[in-house]
C-alpha cells in the first residue's frame, strides 16, 4: 500500500510540474497578447487540474480504506517505520513546493490578465467618450443654444 501512495504522490508531483510549465507558457502568451493561444492553454490547464483533483480523491480513498481513521498522508507516515516515513515526508515536501510554485505563477497570470483587462476597458471608455456627440440642447451663459464641442454629422451640398 505504501508503494501505491508513493506512486500517487509521484504522479501528482509530475502533474504539478507540467502545470507550472503550462502556467509559465500562459504568462508568456499573455505578455505577448496572444488571446487565442491563452484560450487553448487555459483548456489544457483546466483538464490537468481536473486530473490532479482525481488523483487526490483516489489517494484519499486509498488511505481511508487501507488505514481506517486516517485521512492524510502525514497521518499515515507517523505510524510507519522511520525510513518510509521520511521518504513520504520528502515527497510531501516536494509536492508542497510544486503547489507553491504553481500558486505564485497562477497569481502572476491573474494579475497580468486583470491589468490587460483594465487597460482594455479604459481604452474602450475613452473611445466611447471620443465618439459620443456633445449635448446641443443646452443654453450657454448668454442665453443661446450652446454649440457642441464635437461637430455633428452633416450633409454637404454643392458642386464639385
């Protein structure tokens, strides 16, 4: 059973290493402003996350059936021989570092994506303000209709 737990942890570590590389590639595509490539990578990332969650669920059920009353690998490691416990603890440490690396990269991707979103939103607001017609139904200080700051569309007549 310990070998099954170790194999599961190894699969999770490898999956997190792959996830880290996908997140780095997504960051590069975000930086280069390639939305189509980001979309494709995002689908791969979501599928990999689903598989990691499945591995964790199977590990938890393996522990619960093999070691009743225990739910975590660290709890199982405490009841094993020191050499085996140390090996499991080492794998857990590597797994934790891989998770932290992925979390940091995912946060960087989120910050960049939100920055690009804010930048695009502000640009759209400026464009909308630039093309909005001015209010021409207001009186000026002198009691006359105020002229629009932006010229209105009109038809030209005459010979050319």
